[in-house]
DNA sequence: TCTGGGGTCCTAGGACCC
DNA sequence: TCTGGGGTCCTAGGACCC
C-alpha cells in the first residue's frame, strides 16, 4: 500500500471568547453575544447571532452600546485568565489526537496527521470535533490539507459553509483544492492582509487560484519571500512545517490604554511601573534576562493635529537582568525623559528585548554587581503572586498614581481560576 | 466623547570593514 | 570632468498573524 501523502490539520475554536463565556451561561446560547476588548472599548469576538445583526470585529463600543442597552445583544468584558485556562484544557485534549501538535494561538493548533490514511482524514476531523465538544464543551472547526496554507483555507471553508460542512473540511483531493481556490477571495488566504490584497488587486489577482498560478520568482521579486511561499503552499508545495513548541519569546511587551485620558506624570509612572512588573514576571517565567527596555507614552491615535504626542525612549541595561526593581527604575528613567506636560495621554507601555538565557549568562568581571538576593526575592514574589493572585505582593511605585486602570464593567466571574467565582454545580 | 494587545518575520538602508 | 565594490551587522519600519 502506498503511504498517504502527509497532511496537516488546523483546529480552531469557533468564536473563541464568546463560546467560553456561553459555556457558563447556556441560557444565552441562542442570543446575540459579544466579548469586548480591554477598557470595554471595542468588539473582539461575536457569535453567529451577533454577526447576523451586522456587528463587526473591532467595532467601537459607542456604536454598539444601544444594542446592548436595548437587550438585543449581550456583552461581556474580556477575561483572559478564564480564556487561557479553557484553552489549556482544549489543547490538552487535542494533544491526544495526533502524533505532533503545535499550539499556534490561544484558540488554534496545528496537528500533524502523519500515519493516518487519507481516506480517514474527514472522519478523524469529525471525531476530534466531537471529542472536544464532549470533554470540554467548546465547539471547534477543522481544516485539513497538504500544506498549512491549504489547511487554513479548508478551515475557512468549513466555517463559511457551515453547518453544511459539519465544521470539517478535508482539502486533500486536488479537484476539491482547485474548486475552492477559485471560490476563495485572495484576502482569505493566510498571510495576505489588507495591504497585499490591494496591491494584488491592482495586478488583477483577486482569487486564491490566481495567486497560486502566478510565477513564483516574479512574486518574490515584487512582494518578497513570504508571499512567494504562500503562493507555493497554495499550489500544494510545503514551505512551512508543523513546529514543536515555540522557543522563548524574543520580545515581551506590556502596554495598555488607560481607562480615561490622563496628564499627570505620577499617574503615568504608576501605570508604567505596573506594566513593567507584569513584563518582568513573564521574563522570569521563561528564564530569560533582558538587556534592553523601551518605554513609550502617547496620546490617542485619533487625537487632533497639534494635540497628538508620542514619546519613546530606549534604555540599555548595563547588565542583563530580570529584577523587577531594576527594570522599573530603568523604565521610569526613560519615562522622565519622554514625558511632556500638556498632552492627554491615552496609552503607555514597555517592551523588553535582547534576551539572554538566564542559566547560560555569566556576569563579566567589570559588570556592576547585581542586587543582593535578587534571585530569591523575585522567586518569592512570583510564588506568592501565583498562589494568591497577581499583584498580591507589588512595588510601592505601582500604587503611587491612579485613574489609569482599565474599565471592565461587564466582567463575568472567573469560573475556573478563582475559588470565589467557581461555577455552581448544576 | 468613544477606536485592543501581544507577537513574528522580512527587508531596506546605513554603518563599518577590508 | 572622472570618485571601488562587496561583505556583514544592525536597526527601524512594514507587513502579517491571532
């Protein structure tokens, strides 16, 4: 028997955040529901009923508020703690369904179908969907194809033509590939965003099929290697493999819009201190030390001409560190340089970069000595905060200002991660 | 009035070197 | 008048992703 050609599956959670919220509120399942971004400022997830009402991804709250007030739509503030916990459960189930899994985002994973006969792909997909639904209670969609890009397109088709597809599409067959590629607008292709869509349209390329048929060398010359690979993948040639778990991050950011516009230095400084502490904890969690910190504060991207300001500062750390106190000092030093009196600041944050592995770093003879007991103190802080909740132990700087905290007025209980919020048995 | 946050990869162009 | 060329490294910015 001929070995089956290799196949890849992409599995994603349908309307991820809304599906999770509704798992704990089943009585709302047939109503229009949405989840809002930080500060309750825009819609980031919608179920099919909300889509049917015409609510768009990213639509600002002030355009939707009247639908919520009149009871036509139910809205929830986002609660990433809950979503991440549910995601972990789903990924754990998926990991049992294939020899190799690459977790791609909070709501998506690639699975390597090596070893499975081609004739069983579709049945496998339906079985995975049933298993996740039964064990976690969350609906997923399944796309299968010979390359990542084709699997993604299959997943798009599964959603677009549901419920007819049963949320599963297998695109292994070349005839089905051709049919779908001709139907699919080029902007639905993974890796083709709004800019490329416009530039491709200028060249007369409107469908995935037309992109797949373009000369690869020409694409490389005009658009670069990424678009060339995308086109090759659409034509069935593998350019991206299913990876193992990704390595440590190369940058860690912590940024937030403020709950309202603020102008006082102390308030921005408190926000920056809090963000830096959050990033530092992430840095330690992956065992890295960082050598560069970038801090920024700016007015709204929609501020009028003449009233907008964006300041940023890069601070080099004299020796690699993961100490929250050192990083907060560096961040505030940078903030002092970029702060101007007057602007109504809307957002601020920090980005850590230039990492070295903590266990492989040996301080050189001339480096300033690290803070005494830094390692033990930071670990103790992380341990307490992991057990008692984030920011149980914190730096005084974090409390020195106010008015910048997020708005989350429609927050659901954190059913699975906080004892007090535990869902009642029923 | 009100418009998210956190990532990755690629490329062009400048600095610098021989 | 005419003013090297090629390599490497780094960074800022652009584009994409979810």
